[in-house]
C-alpha cells in the first residue's frame, strides 16, 4: 500500500464516522487530512523523480563503463614499454655477449651505463634512450 493509498484510507475512515462538522475537533481532523493528502502527493512526486534519476544514473554508469573500456584499451596498446605505471619497477633482461649469461637489471642500472657480468666479470655497457614519442607515456 502506497502512502497516498494510506491517506485515502484514513480520509475514508474519517468520512465514515459522520462527525459533526460544527465541532472544532472535526475541523482540525479535516485540516490534518488535507495536509496529509498534500504530503502524500509530494512524496509520490519525489518517488517518481527518484525513479527517473535512478534510470538516468544507470545510463550514465553504462556509458562510463564503455568509455573506460575504450580508454584503458588504448593504454594497453601503447607502443613502448615505458608507460605511466611508475609504481611498478620494470626489469630488463640483458645477455652477456661473452658468456651468454642473462642478467636481470632495472632502469637505474641501465641509466648508470654499465655493469660487470656476475659470471665472467665482463664490462657490459648500455646506451639506452628512455625518451618515447608515444602520447600515452609519462614525462619523466
């Protein structure tokens, strides 16, 4: 039962009592019934507005999900390995040309320019350019 139906029921009960309208108590009861009726109509209008707003919000949420899929899909297609996830440490595999040992190094070691191979002690030199022309990458 909705609030408007409940107020209509109360009005029907009050009318069914056949109250003497000349008494002041009856005038107050009738005035309260009118106020309750107005409040019930306002609540009904608010519920209708909330339903419409909820539908619109659901539509916006669906559109946002579609947009996020489009945006994040594009980030996954970045042309380089240097995208904006700076919280994750990136490691690179480097193979020693003398002994063939594969060494895992991070960006800091590559930027230093050289490291000795832990197996054969051969000096490995790096000339790395971390600048990227990709629009998706962060500026360091």
